[in-house]
């Protein structure tokens, strides 16, 4: 094309203007209002039909075959597999796993304790509605799983009293945060139908849990004496927390509460970042992968020396 | 033009300046002319050129009359202006008077001597000073620059911007989130860059390949010239010639420079590559014409010497030769973009607009949703990038390449990939005559004897061969004269070749006669050579322009063994007739009375009006007693009769059209393409050939034929009444550009005759001004400016000159105009198929984009990752999209009009509406169906998913509850997400099956079109297998983020797939069934 065929800026602008509104043909953006109306109606109908088809297909594929209370895929079929993950509290900031214990920073302490109180409250609220007639609320014997045999697992829910279950990690003593001996609650993820496959019943009938420094060399940072677990057991001279087998299986029972263990750091070194990782022991149907962070929980604990001790 | 004489410098001064000019361009420097001398502009002033031939038609400023006109050439210092000036200067012609001045003066001017030539040392000095005698090759772009250009077309630039945006986005992300930044962004950025690089390299490779073929065309035969220097004749390389050299050329040579003839012997040159005239041009030392190209005493660089020999003095060398000027004009022309490049630009603009608008809309929405602005910017970039069809550039390039390959098989070599499509859009073909439409070879077309006209087969392969009844006495007498009265003979050792292919020594008409005779030998004669041997030549008076006849005396042996001599004569028919007293009719000699003279006159005029060159033949049997066997003939005193001959007949010759041309022209016509002839040849010949090949259809009338019909002079006929018109260069030069445009508008069938290279250029520009896409075919140097200016220049591979091949975009390897039809067909097909391919590719953009939008707006965990988008765009979608190149046409694409470049776009609103608004949405729905199913089956019911984005993507959230209270760690969630994304990916692949099938056709049902495109069917399987591999190969989750899926999930999208198919079949059914121009067509027929 020769240069004189190229439209000037002015021509372009006016062409653009004509596109926006063309007086001669009465078109906005290339269409007359009637045409716009028709095309809008067409798309409305088209998309409605499409939506209807979509919803229809979805209802057939989901609500037709999925139980209200039970996930469609469980066990090895489900992508969650039989692989319980671990979580921890307090976690006031969802983005961070650092627990900064600074007794002089009251605001921070309040947030940490408040976060744990929420957990306590969730337990309490379940405990309050104990009178639900459809459920059998068992006074489970957590230590002895065999004792709970008689319950229908579908209706069995173990009542957990957080004021006792976590030993002296209670709301009353601010979970040890004021005394710089913080408690961290380790919770085990609910997985529909998961039952612990105990590896060695001789050691324990329960799923064991233990926290260790992330790096072996940091052992000293945990201080003298070991961590305290509630509920805990000592197996072959090593302290473990345990998730009682009585708490399983989770079958989406109403009022089921996540199994938890409290870990207390009584003598941890001050002003040092403790890198803690906790994992499960004594079960076979469990996968642990340090690289993938499968089957473990990891957090950092920093206890700031306030000079009181 | 006396009024212009004032601008002409005194002769002496002019000669100085001319010399300056002669050398200056060689030095590639502007000429600095002393102010006291007349300016160069006044010398170049085209108005001084009296001949129409050299005139420039473009209105040029009249030189001002005052002395301020005498500005030095280099007064405009800016390079651009100088370049423009140079080009304009090239469009004009410099007036030369080297042919006018007396030889002595010229010799003085050139500082040389006619006898001894230049001094050796002077020649060396000039060579060193002014450079060697060769054409400056067109400026070649360096390889790296060409590579760069391949990588920076409009589309590539879009990808580059996307790539940079990705990397910027990653940078922002990285600065914000540290190691958890989305590495996918970076990967995408890099992949885009790599794709760009690869595509660029690929098209660069393609281009280089055709470049290499081009190089092979250049015949690098070193040329030699015989030059007289210091009085000694010697052989030097033609490149060492300098102005002033005295050279000797002979038959078979190529003129090594522009030369003024000093002395010669029956010197003839073939100017067809410069002027398009196929007839040999005699050259002699006399100055015969003002026009340098017409005068007999100039011979031009690169023309061929057909006959005789000559001594001449070199007047111009290298780029300053006439040929060099045309070549430079050609390389200086700006060609503009190919139609397909314009379409792709338009397409990129649409895509960019869609991307930016959706991007900005959702930027606003995400802002309103309370995302941080930096997050919103990331979303904006994400949406823009997701909108870019990464694979499309590769697809388009490959489709064009495949078509180019198919065309190469059919003898159309495409130099520039984008030119593949151009012929398809072409609305006007300006075809050169000589060598393109015709065979570039004089052939006997008609005989006239015994009062009747006989047709001769002129086809290349003698398909309609009918031998003449040579037992007829008259006929055999005619052939005998033709055989004997001729100097042409076949070169040795060619018996195995077909007659028409054999090489002949001799001029074009005698060659034609020789071949015609050889093909029509009486049975008892083996060959023309044998016949001549039987009748040895005793004397000969060769043809000269005064006599206009050629006569020779032969010894023949009669049946009774008695030797008698025969005079045979041929020449201009009216001159021959004057020398005859009788005529041979049906074997009997009758008196040449008024009746026969009238018959002769009618036949002569009749044949002449066909544009044929007519020769008359007569003979005279010498009485044996007056001319005994030992009679000594003297051609000086002419001691034998030259009158009283017996007239035997006429033979007429023409350069006949190629056999395939009329069919091809007809095909073009039915395809709505105007075929216009633009030739340098004479109007009558041009018109005859135009009628012969159908450029002027049998029932169209020209103003001339109208005038004849009505019996009025041509001037009184309104040209507008005629359908066809023959415009010659003389008329053209008096026309303004607007008048030319008017003529083009008025007449459907036009022949431009006697056009100069510059005029060809102007004709092309006039057509382009009317919005036409113009193809130019040609083979000569004189065509090359037009070839370059045309939207697509088509050069001839065998006969084409190097300059024309350089200027062209496409080369017909078999020189067959009919191959153009193939080009048109392929071009139209690829345009349609690219449309389909783009529709197919764009459709999957919607399901690729919606997940991201829902991620932002509805907080749904991301349903399709960047990696998956790449897997689709550069993986599964790729081969099906390319396979569209093999799709056959839906209907007869050669019976519809060429597309209107301003209305029929490659990508239009309807295509976007179909791809994005309708099919794309259906596809997205299929993807979401799979997504929600996988999520729900694993525990996340749809309602749980909305606005779950933040905890879902939180790495520290290790216990996110699903609808059934199960708690998912980050890793478990991501695995689930990957499964969903894989499902979404598979869903897209499956709905793209349907999309592929529906995009196969734009109007027909797929049941009508069939699934005969095997590469496409193959690509369906390939795409499926690839998708399966991607998702099922172990560990693919680590790289591609894909998880093996439960098989049932793969079948979920089949419902939507069939819905797409049914929907589109119904749409196409309505499209076909409703009346033309129906609402379905208006809204959806892309």
C-alpha cells in the first residue's frame, strides 16, 4: 500500500466514532438497538439452556449418587487416602507457623491464648449439646480402646473435656504462655473411616505422637528434661503423646471433635528459634515424608526471655 | 518543445555534467555541480525527452524558470530526502544524447579512441575510480537482522509482551511471597519466549531455504568481453569494462554494457528482456531515433546478440546502464505488507482488544472484591496472558509452509511464506505477454496459398498436429521457398529432440520457417538439411532494409536429370507481389490479375490484423539455356532476374500463446479475477494474443471494433461503450492518474500495450488505488518494478531474468501461466483453512480462561493451571490445528469472487462470537462439570468450594475441612486440585474433538464433507494419546502437575461434546436451509 492509502489519525478517530455511534444506520457499537436486543435475548436463552444442562448433569452426577453424610470416595479411593495429616494450634496468623512467646507482649499473648480458647470452646459447645438423643455419647475410656467395643461406631462420639484432656495446659493457666512454658496443641486430621492400624500392640494400643527438633543437632534447645505430652505415655523410656484408638473412626458423626494432644515445652531454651516437627508412630496405615511434609507438622517456637527467669 | 529548450544546457556543458553523472552514481555519491553550471535536475527533466517511451507519466514539478532552479543535487542533506529524490530520479529517465552526437565528439567526450580504444593505464585508472561493471546486488539484509525480523512480526510481538508481562508478574510475586512465588508464571514467560524463538528460527529457516533456491538461479557464469585497449584486442572479464572502452561483440554474446555501435555487420539484438518485444532488433551505426531505446546505434547491457557482430564504445557501465537503472528502481520500491500479514495484524489487534478488555474488567472486579492492588495487577497480567494463543503463530507458519510445499510440487515456488495466500486474495492479474502468456518463440501460424488461409498448429507439443498436404504442388512450392530461401539452420546433434525444442542459428522468423518446414516435410525428404543439400545454393542476396526481400539461387535437378536453377525469394509481401507477374493456384500458374491482387490484399490485411508478421514467397525457374549449370551469378551487378516471379503464397508468424493459457484465463475469470495484459509489445499483436487467450473475450468489442462495425472513425466512438479496450503507452502518457483509474473502472477487459517499465508500475498502482490486490506476472527486466510493487509478483523460473526473480514473491518453475490458477486455488483454500484453524484454536481459550476468572471472582480453587494451558496450546491443540492445512475445500472455491480485503477478514466478529461466546462457553461448562465432580466425589461439594481460595492456597493451613468434615492438609488439597485440573484438561481435549469436527466445515454438514482428511483424523488420535500420556505417565505430576484420573471422569465431558456437535450441525443446517443472507448467516457465518 502506498502511503496515501493509510488512514490519517483523524480518519481513524472518526472511523472509531462511527463505530461507537453511526448516525446514518443508527447503530451503537456496530449494531442497531434492536439487533442488540435480539442478540442479548439469544445469548440469554443460550446461556440459560447451557446452565440448565450443566446443572442437570451435575445433579445427576453429584446429588444423585452422593450420600449426604458420607463422602463418595473413601479409603484408598479417595485422594486424601488413609493418610492422616497433622495440624497445630495456636495459629493466630494463618500465614505463619511461628509461635512467638513473649510474656511482656500482652497483646501477642492474648492472640495466642485466644486462638487456643477457640479450640476449647468448640469442644465445650459439643459437650453442651450432649443431650442429642440420636447420638450415643460415650464416656470413652481413652486409655483402653478395647473398653469401647460395644458402641456403634456410627453413633459413637467420645466426649473430651479439654480442661482435663490436656493436663495442665488449660485456659485457666493461659496454656502456659504467661509462664513461658507454652503448650502447643497437635491435632490429627479427621479422615472418614480411618482406623489406626497399630504396628506393635505390645508398645501401645494407640497412635503415638512425638515432637522433635527439626535438626538433630538442635536437641539441646529443647532444654533439660523432655517435652510433656497430654495425654502422654512413656514407652521404653521415651515420652509420647497418644491419640487414643477410642477416638476412631471418624464417620462424620455429629459433634465429633478432632483428636488432639497437647505438647508442653517446659524448659526450652530462650531467645532461640526452636524448629519443631511432630509425627506419628506405631501405626502402619500412615505415610511420613519429610520432604513432602506428609504426615507431620512443623512449627517454630520462639520464647523471648523476659528476664523473669 | 521549444519552451523547454531554455532549460537545456549548452551541449558542451551538458556533456561535462553527464560525465559527472555517468560516474557519480557508480561512486554512490551525490553529484556536486558547480553553481555556475546548469543543474542536474534540469538535465534529468523528463520533459526534454521527446519520445513517449522514456517519458515519465507521474506528474512532476515543472522546473522553475529562474536560476534558483540551479540548485546542487545534494542541497537536501537529509538521507531520507536524498533517497526519495534518488528513487524519483530512477522513476524518470536521464536523457542521454550519446546516440545523437557525432562519433568524434562522443569519443572526445569519453576520452577514448575509436581505433585503439582506451590506454591500458587509463582503463585501469577508471576501473579503480568508478568501480567495476556490474549491478550492485539489491541490498541484502544481514542474516541476524532477517532472523530478528522473523521474530518480531505483529504476532510475535504480542507473545514477547506476554512473556515479559509473565516475568514481571513473577518478579512482583517473588518480591511479595519469596520462595512460595508461583514459579508457573516464570515458566510461562520462558516458554513463550522459547516458542517465539523457535517459530522465528523456523520461518527464518524456511525463508533461507527459498533464498537458497533463488541463489541457484543465478547463473554465475563469468562473462568475458573482447575489448580493444592500447590498440590491442584482448579478452577481459566483463566486470572490468569501463566507460570509453571499445569492445567487439558477436552473435551469441550478451551485451556487457550499454554500447554505442561504431561499426557492425548484420548486427541484431534481442531486446525482449528490456522492452518485451520478441522480434530481433537490427542495430547499425546510424542515429535513427531520438529515443535511446529505439535508435539503432545503441545496444544495451544484458541484451543478447542474436546475429552478426559489432564494434562499439561503452557509454555506461554497471548501475548506470538502462538495465541497472531499472534494477535499482525495483530494489528501491517499497512493497508494503502482504494481505495475510494485514489480516494477522488485524487478528492480533482483536485478540489484544479482547485480552485487555477482559483483563481490565476483571482487574476492576478483583479490586472491588477487595484484593490488594498488586494482587489485582497479577490477575490482570494473568488474564491477558491466558488470552494469548501461544501455539497459533506456530500453527499459522506451519500451515503456510505445508501449503507452500504443496504449491512447490505444483511448480509454484513461493519465496516469501506469507505470499502463499496472496494469490488467493488477488482480484487483478496484470500479466506480461511475451514469455508468460506466449511461448516467446516465433511460430508460423497461418499459410495462404491458392487463395485460401490455412491454420498451422502452434501448440508447444504439436498436439493438434496436422501435416500439410505437401503433395499439393502449391503447398510444396511454398515450403520449398521457405526451406531454401533461409540462412537459419539447426545446431548439430539435436536429432533426438523434438523439432520445436531444437536450437537454431538464425533470426526468429527464419527459425519459425525452418521449424515449420521441418515439421511438414514431404515424405521423400528426410530433413530440411537434406533438401538443402540436394539444392545447393549458388548465390544469395541477403535481406536488407532497402530491398525488404531476400533472394537466393539454387541448383535443382529435375525428374529428367537435367539441372536447372531456381530463384527463390521471400520478403515483405507487398514488395514481393510487385516483383511477380503470375501466381501459382492449385498447381497451375495463372496470371496475377486484379482479382488475385485483391485476394492477396485481403489475405495480407486479414493476417496482419491478427497481429502476425506476414512474409511473401515467390520463385522463378530460370531457363536452362540462359542460365547453364556453370553460370556465374554476381550478386553485386545482379545478373539474374528479380522481377517476373511466380507468387506462391504467404506465411504469417506470431509468438503464439501457450496452450494452457486460455483455460487458465477462463478459470481466473470464473474465479472473479480480472486478467489484464500489460506488455511492451505492439497494440495489434497484444490485442491479437489477448483475444487468442481470452483476456478479451470473443464477444467483447473494443472502441476500434465498434468503429469498424459502425463504419465511423475511432475518434467518434465513445470508448465507454466498449467492454474492452486496448490502451497503448502513447495514450497512457497523456493520461492523469485519475483518468487511468477511470479507464480501469469502465472497462472490464483491458490490454496495455507499448508500456514502459515505469508505466507498468503506474498501472499496478492504479489498480491498487481501487483497492484491488494485484498480482503481476512477468519475466523481463522491464517487468521487475511492477513485480516488486505488486501485492504478489510472479516471475518465470525458466525464461525469467534474474532481476525479475529477485523482485518476485513467487516463481513459476515451469513458466506456465496455468500454474497461477493452482496458486489462486491453494491461496483461497489456505485462507479458509486458516480461518477454521483459528476458530478451533481460539475456542479452547475460553475454557482456559474461565478457571482463572472464577478463581478471582468466585474464589474457586484454580481449575486449570498455566502448565495445563501450555499443554493444550502447544501440545494437544497443535496437531489438529495444523491438520486443517490438509482440509479440502467445501465447495468450488474457484467459482466465487475474490475476497474483499476490507470486508472479508480472516478473523471477524462472527468468528469471535462463535469461538468465545458459544462453543467456548459450552467447553468451559464441560470442564467445570468434571471439576465439580472430582471435587465432590472426594468430599468437596460445590457450595463448599466457593470463596475457598484463600485457605485452600494457604500453605500453613494443614487441616481444611471438606463438606464431610474430613480435614485436608495442603499437600492433599494440592493433589486433589491437580486431579481436578487434569480432569479439566482432559475435558478440554474431549470437547476439542467435537470442536475439530465442527470447525472442519463452515457451511456444509460434516456428513457432507466427510472425514477424508487423514492427517486430521490422525491428529484426533494423537491428541488423545498425548493427553493420556501426559496424565498417566508416572511422576508427570512433578513437572506437568497432572495426576492419573479415574477413567469414568474422562467420559463425563462426552455429553457436552455431543452437545457441541449437535448445536453446530443444527446451526449449519439452518445456515444452508434458510434463504441466503439469513440471520444465522449474518451472525455466525465466519
